[in-house]
């Protein structure tokens, strides 16, 4: 398991950006795994589409938070 970093943020927006980036990375990791599982026939295409949507939302969140800084 990864060790979590303890970060000190000067602003709430810095924290929000770190969270948004972490969420985007996790969404990408889940999608990558889902694509492999779909190729192996282990999950449905619907699940892959759900995770693609999740990644899109996470990317939009990163853009939003970046714009707010």
C-alpha cells in the first residue's frame, strides 16, 4: 500500500487542487483496469463507460479548481 504524504497547504484551494488531481489519477487507474478486465471478458462495456464518465468529471474538476486559483 502506498504511504500517504502529509501535506501542509497554505490555502483551501491548494488542498482542493491536490484532492482533484488525486481523484483524476485514481479515476484513470480504475479505467485502465476496467479496460483490461473488459478485454478479458470479466466486466461489461457499461462499466467501462461509467468509468470513462467518472474520469471526465474528475478532469473537469481539476480544470475548475485550477481556474479558481
